[in-house]
């Protein structure tokens, strides 16, 4: 039975107890469908998996108007309890916890505004939990600042987000009340620690009210000892005899003391049990006698629910209840789809009006009482197990046709309908969610259960994507070659899925033809994708653009790569695209680094880090490209220790838990690691060996990279990068002829490669005139990066040194001026003996560039040769090369207070790596070597004064 997608028809708002009615329409009425759960005038918060927040979970329930019994003695207890930081209301299911606190909130007897959150088992992940807490506060307390964004990843939340939340709570004029219902679902110790930290950091300003069937994992013993906890337990929640009589009376039962006593004794004041028996007794010929024979216990109540609630209903209602027990929430039209009739709205509304354990929700949906639904599911599974899967498939079709594909996907998978589940994922254009986003791990685990016998085109495409999550590009392409000819021409989602697989395979294999073909096909198909699908899945074309950009980068097509990566970095920011954008920004930084612009690369990393902090992207989800760029930039600044630390972090990213465990592909072949990352890692590690004076170690690493990291995957550009780095290693080892030989049969095309090749030829005494002509032409290129330009100028200055003319001094001064703003020490380190010798004759120039290490500058009392007058004016020492940003000034002010990196991070709600990156930028701008010098220089220049 194929599903069809229909646009959800809005439901008009109505009072509880009245059936939902369709909004008026000019054309023929369409069957009502679920209304979006979006507060009026607001944009819906998204969970880390991309789902919208359910508004019904962040609002307290309305008590049943007729049968609800207000409990004044417990309301007075809550008035007193909430004066302390933590209140625990604990009792068994059906003890009346939820309705008691909801009634208390409705009466307004509160110290401050209240937020409500009903928890579910899926909230046991920190990112999901805090996203819902954020929405609860937004709904019940008021507007939140922009820095309190929803977490980007289901299983993680940044500590800085919780610190910002605590600061916001402490700044409120009245203490907010946060109610967490069904807190027994919070059994994650990490989440309990985070909630405890929030209580501790708000120091009594937050009033936390916990409702649950047991004790949460919070340190309640500490709260008791400190007098910060009030507990309302099952004994207090239990109905006393007078309240038992009142509940029975509210159900229309006026019975004698003996019947009331029998009920109270049998159920020990259990509110739900009393209500259940009252409902059944109303149908008895002699309610008093019926209640007097009351039994107790779970089995008895289950039997009671089946015998006295289910079987007292008309046959159509019984059928509907059993079929709908598989659902968490029931829409009348969904009920009709499961029963094959059209009486769902009438039956559900009557069940709600009759208090038959069916609640009407504000958005037109209904919910069966969890205990009642659980008993019905057990009964359905025991009596007709073959019907359960059939009902789940029907539910999946309806949910998919009404824009709820995630719920549909779960039902289809639970039913073992894998062809349908795969088709739902592909038709939603959501295959990219297997490759990126916070829901990727869950989806991969779900589809890992799909049997190999399922061979539908959609299932094969999902299987190919699963290969890609394990970096098995070859396996994915084998599937694609088999299934792509079978795809119908008009099926855009299927063909887009194939394009997505092809683009990612091209990236892993470093195949430009694969990636180019995928990008061309994606451009053709993009026009056919509905706008609402693009809005729901911004990751779709961003993934293809990012894969194209990475593949072009592998082939050295930097301009084209930059354009593709820019598109990926501009994808709308959401939990699904947060890591994708971060990776694209970091690869753009890698492009800048390759162009010889380390300062611009570090600035780009700044932007990526700040965005990742704002979006709550945890450190272990950030790309290793970030740290490879920072390592390369650190080497240009002659900071090998910083480079080593960055490379260590990059290696940690490869082993991070968010990545699928590496496995061997068929035939024992190793997974296809991203070649750009493999090459960059090998080259930067080799360059670190060079910076530490170990050229032969660098050559061994390059050979290892060539043999193991890039097996079967090479490009002209990758060969050039490896050969040029080997050339530099031979030069460092004093082997100029070997350096020239390293470039045999490898054309040097990139500006950096041309400079290294020129150094080798000049050192070997080859083609000096042509080499210098090429260097002069390169110097005049306006697009040349600062690091490359500094090297060109130094080579030209060295060539001029023999003539003893003024040109050498001017070129050296120009090289220093070029490198100074970014503190590019490495080009001068590569020419250290010559630089030191020349600067002896230029003491003013040497003094003006204090950022140069001491071993590259002559001592102040070194007489040296006479100063060269043609060196040009020296720049003003200490003046910033560009203004400090607001964040850099904040970090300097913290450094002036002698705070550590971690303390600065905690105070400014950013990560320690962000602080380090900003401090490096400050040192570059102020031309200082460490934070102490930076504080002194900034103070002298009055950069820390209040504006």
C-alpha cells in the first residue's frame, strides 16, 4: 500500500472536550491533519535530531474538570516546599503527582514564573534534555538571550551553555520555577551531574520541582543535609478516607462508609486505582456492593482494565483502542487509517468525555493513559501478534503522508518493513542524515538491522550510505553500479540519493570525475526538489558541495574548491548542519594556508570555533582539519610545541566516539580515509620533523604517508605536495642535489612549490638567472600569500647579497614588513645564518622587529658592519598591526587578572581552545611572544582602558 504525502490541514483551536474541527477552506474540505506545534509568532525550536519540540510537553496538563479533586493540604505543602531550591514529589504511577503540581501552578501560588517539562525516555541524552529545558523556559518564563542556543548534538551539551543558563537565571528579578515531570527517565549520571551543577551555580535562585516514581540520581543526601530539599512522598500523596470518599463522589458515587473503607483499605489511597474502580462501579447495578468486593494488585488492575474498561465499550471503540495502543499519540484520522472506518473523531472524543483514560491534547491529538495503553498492547500482542506489524505499517504510511517521517520511519523499522523504511528515508531526501547531524548514529544503528535480503532500490542506496559511514567508498560504488541503472527517470529523491553517494565516494577516493559528475547531476536535480524539502533538509546540497570542494582541493583546484566549500559553509545553521558548516569553514582555512596566508587561515578557524561554540557543537565533534591548519600555522610562527599539541588533538579526533568504528572492507582492504586529511596530516607531521631539525625523520614520514595513507589514491597535486616537502627536507639536510632530484618528473605549479624549487636550484647552483627571473615575476603577483611572499623576498635578498648593493637591505626590510603582522618566523628560520649576519648591519631594523626570536637577531651590543641606509624606515615598535576585536580585548582583560586559560574559558563561556586561538591572534597583532608581554604592550598602548 503506497503512501502519499499530503500537506497538513490546519486545525482550529478549540476548548477541551469538543471535537477538533477543520479550518474553513475555499475548496472541498480536506481531512484534518496535525497542526504544527509552533507557538504563535515564534520559530519552533528543533531538537538535536532535527525534530520540532512538542509543545504539549512544555505545558502542564489541564485537570479533568468534573472528576478532579483539589487537594488543599498538599497545595499548602507545595507553597512551603518551593521556598527551598529542590522539591521532590515522589510516588507510584497514578499517585496524582502530575495533576497536583499542575493544579498548584494554575493557582499562581509561586515565587516566580514557572516552566514545565514532561520527560520521556529519549530525553536521557544531555543535548535532547537541555533543548527541551530551553524550550520550557522560553514558553513559561520568557525570551532567552541568543547565546542560549539549543545544543547541536543529542548526546552532548557544552559546559559553557549551562554556565550561561545559570547566569541568565541568576539575573532574573524573581526566581523561576522549573518543573520536571516523570524524572524517573533521567538515569544518565552525566545528565544528573549537569542538573546538579545548575542547581549549585544558581545558589537557590532556581526552584527545581521534580516529579517521579522514584528518586532521581541527583545527590539528594547533600540537599537534605543542607536543608535545601523538601520531599512529598507516597504516604502524603495517598488519599485519606475523606479524600477517597470525595473522589468517588465526584464520579457520581455516593456510597456508605463500609464501601469507602473497603476501597481505601484495598488500594491504600492510590488515586488512579480509586478512579479506575469508580469508573467501573458506575456501570454496576449496586455500586456500593461492587466497591465492597474490591481486590488489589497489578494483575487484578490489568484484568480490571480489560474487563471493566475495554470490554464495557462498544465493539468499534474496543477495536480502536486496541489498534491505537501501538501509538504514543493518536490523531482521529490516524485512528481511521488503522480501523478502516471513519468514526475515530467521535469515539476518541467520547472516550475523553467519559474519562476512559483518553486525554485530548491541545493540538488536536489524543493520548491514551500510559498504563491503559500498556495493558492494551500486551493484550493485542497476545491475542493477535500478526496484526501488530500490519498496524505499524499502516501507521507508517499515514504518518509519512502527513509530514511526520521520523515517527513513520520508526514504525516501519519496528514492523520489519525495511523496504518501506528505506523508501521513507530516501523520499524525504534525508539520506544525508546518515552521514552528518546528531541523529546519524541512531539512524545507522537502526538500518544496521536491515537484512541483506532486502534489495529494493531505496534499501540498496541506504546500504551504500552505510558503507560510506565506515569510509568504505569502494563498497558503496559497487552497490551504486548495480542499482543506478534500475532507478526510474522521474524519481528525483532516488536519483538525488545516488548523487549523494557518488559525491561522498568521490571525496573518499579523491576522484574528481566522480565528484564533478555528482555536482553536475545535483545542479540538474535541485530545481525539482520542493522548497519545503530543502528547508527541512539544508544538509542535502551542502553535503554534495562540501564533498565536491574537498575533492577539488585534493586535486589542487583551489579556486573551484573554495567556491564549493563557501556554499557548504553558507548552509542554514541547524543541529544537522552545525558540524558540516564547521568542517567547510576549516577546509576553507586549509585553502588559505595552502595559499601561504596563515593569518587568514587562523582567522577563519576563529570564525569556525565561535560558531561551533554558539551552536553547542562539542569538541569531539569538530573536524581534525581545524587542528591540522592550526599546526601548520604554528610552524610558520616557529612554535613547534603548539604544532605538536595541535597534531595530537587531530589524532584524537580520528579516534573520537562520534566516528563509526573503522572496519576492513571486503577482501581485507583498509577503509578509504579522506585523502585531503591523510595528506595534510602526513605533510604537517613531516614539517614538524623539519622544524625540530630531523630531516630524515621527515622523509620517513612522507614515505609512510605515500605508502599507507594514500594507497591507490594520488593526484598531481598530492604528488607535488609530497615531493616539495621532500625537497625541503633534503635542503635542510644539506643535500641540494637530492633536493633538485626530488622534484624530477613532478611539475611544481603552486607558488609555494615554485619557491621551494627555486631554493633547491639556487643551492645547487643551477639555472640561477632563470630562477631569479621567475622569483621576480612571482613577487609581483598581487594574489601571493604573505608567507610565500616573505620567502620570495628572502631568496631575492640573498641573491643580491653578493653584489653588496642596497637592494639586499631593501628586500630584507620588505620581507620583515611582510612577515611581521602575522609573526611569520619560519621563513627567516630557514635562512637563519644569513639573516643574522645581515641584520648585524641593520640594528634599527632588527630592533623594530622584536617578534623575531633572539637567535635570529644580533645582540644589542654587537657592533657588526655599518648600518645600511637603504633599508627604509623602521616600523613603530609595538603598534598593533590591526585593531583588537571585542572578544580579544575581553580575553586580554582576563589575562591581566592572571586567570588561567580554563578560568578565562569558564568566565567567557567559550572553550579553552577558543581562548588559545584568540591569544595567538593577540600576540600576532601586538607582535608579542606571550600573554604577559601582550598584557604589558596593550596596557602601554592603552588598549585595555574602558572605551
